[in-house]
């Protein structure tokens, strides 16, 4: 499986497995996650495993699935807006432009006409 492909996911099948056999559900869930991480580029795998570890720790902290879902939701938004998050990284990219420096020159090239 390539990173751009996703396996067929049938929510009802997964939900039924979670209800009827939670242990089999967990084994299958972990196997699928590992399969997706293994399909990622090598330079991202350790980071993805670390993120999955954090997710699993948050899930274990709460007995109720909705509470763990809320905790993961908060974690996601903190990675977006928190210290060192995506928004901060994007703003750092704009700093040279805000400091009065001109934008980098774009290379120019000869435009070739094509006949129809």
C-alpha cells in the first residue's frame, strides 16, 4: 500500500468487531496502523511511531471512549495552534517578508508558443 492509498474501511464492520471481540479489534487496529506506518517514507516512520505512541497513551488515560476522543481532539488543536505548532511554523516562514526584505526573485524563462 502506498501512502496515498487507504485500505477499504467499513465502519460498521469495525464497530461490530469492537463490540463483539475487543481483543481482535485491537490486534487488527494495531496491525493496520503498523502497515500504514511501514508504507510511509523511511524518514517519517520514527516520528509516526512516536505520534502513535502519544495517541495510545492518551487513549489509555481515559476509560470512556468519548473522553479519550476529546483528549485527542485537544492534542490535535494544540499541535496546530500551540507553542511550536503548525501556525507558528507558518508564521516563521513569513518573517523575512514582514521584515522589509524583498521576496526572492523568481526565475524567468522564455515562453514558447504552441500551435493548436
